[in-house]
């Protein structure tokens, strides 16, 4: 992507410089110079001056393009460095779902308005089998402390249709039921929301990401430092936000369906939490 952008910039720069020589030459010689009695020596001197000015401006433009390009590379590199560092932060816990030591929800639960859900731990996977009565999202959290700065990640997969099923992670969940949500769907989209004071607000609206593997496992991760959040899918940066409304909280897992009578199965693995 960066190479394509840079190539387009190069083509635009070359075209602009060529046009710039002509424009500067016209400005220096004067529009009336065409067909006027200006001497050849004067015209030559003006042309040489125009070329020197165009060359200087071209060099400045090239330097600007290079700076922008290097800044973009540096930002991308900085994000990846931060991701590597965050994966080395002290481990708070890594849930492999081989056993249920942190009191994850198990068995069957039903809300007559929204859904029937069956949770089970099977061969190191945390499975959710769901039938919707209406559109809904449903989250669970393990026994844990509240954290402000952290690296939070999980691996998850929707095992069957419907195509608009959604799943992801929540973080900084408060005692009042407020939280942030990072999720993906089976159309290859991701989104970031906040549930705050009983209302939903989009922080990154649903958008396509080539990093999402439709019909396969996806690794979702968020790095939180103060009011800044950076999001990764399969270890690739997909977006970032700044929001200071929820400063500390717990983390968990979430799924959702959009329409009545929809049924779906999800599997989660390797729920990981680290803090600097």
C-alpha cells in the first residue's frame, strides 16, 4: 500500500515539476513575451532562471515526499515495536480453557427476550452455542482484577453461519456496566464501540479489513495506555482511538446476533492479559 501511494506521488511530482518549469518560464518572460521583441539573450537568461527555480522547488517537493514517507514507515514500525514489547509485559494470566479455574460461565442460560446460550469447555476451547430471540450482544468475564494499562488478546472463530454474527473482546468494563468493545463479523468487518451511561457509541464504525480471515480463527488484540487504544487483528494494526471516559476495568469476551431465530456457534481460545 505504501509503495503504491509513493509511486502515485512520484508520478504526480514529475508531472507537476514539468508543468512548473513552463509556468515559471511564462511568469518570468511575461505572457506578452510570445511574439514580443524580447532579445534572445534575455529570453535565455529568464529560461535558465526558471529552470533553477523549478529545480529548487522540485528538490523541496522531493524532500517533503520523502519525509512523509519516512514518517509513515516510522509510525508503522513503532506500532509493531509496541506490539512486540506489549507481548513481553508481565503476564497477569493466560486462560487456555483446559480447566475452569476462573469461574467462566458454564451450562445453559436463557433470557426470554434475547437468547438461549449454552457454554462449555471442550478440548481447550470455550464454546458458545446460541439461539437468538432478538438482536443482542452477550458478554462474560472471568474472575479478575481491574486494570488501566494492558495488552489483552484472544483467539476466536465463528464456527457456522449466520453471516452477520459478531464476536470480540470487551475491556475496561466497570461496575456500572460500561465498557469498550472491539469486535469482528463474518463479512470481514471490524468495529470499536463504547457502551456508556446506557448508550452505544461508535468509536470506529464497521469497516472492512483484509486482515480478517473469514471462516477461520482470528487473533484479536488491544493495547491500552491511558486514554489511547491500538487495535490489531492477526498481529496487524487496524486502527486506534483516544477516549478517556473509562479509565480502569475488567476484560471479557462477547458475541452477538442480529435477528430472531438465528443460531450460531463460537469458539474462544487463549484469553491473554498482560500489564506493564
